[in-house]
C-alpha cells in the first residue's frame, strides 16, 4: 500500500488495484492484467505497480493504467521511488 498525497493505493492477486481517498472506502480499478500484483509506489506525478511475470503498470491519474515493458519475466515484488 502507498499514499500519493491525495489517494491510498493497494494491490493484490489477479491484477487487483484499489484506491481510496480516505482509507475507509475503496474503489476497484481496472488494471488490464490478471497477474498478481505485489508492489506499489507513488512518485511526483505517477503511481507505479509491479507484479508477476515482470509486469509493470503506471498511471498518472489512478484510473487509467498502462503496461510498461520490464524486459524480464520474473516476479517483481517491490518498487521504490527515489525522487
């Protein structure tokens, strides 16, 4: 789970992405993948999610998620924003 400055994001099995403005009520977002998702981080203007089969997803608004090519097929368990 992470905080973007305006929303919480959580990820999970079968491509699950949830967002919440208050941490109490959550909205399921369409990730476009069925890979298990393991890590999420929010940076300056983007949220990035990683998971199974080298899956990387990114979003600038938390609604539309775009697949990025990692070039690997191993599970990505975590992601970090360094600024």
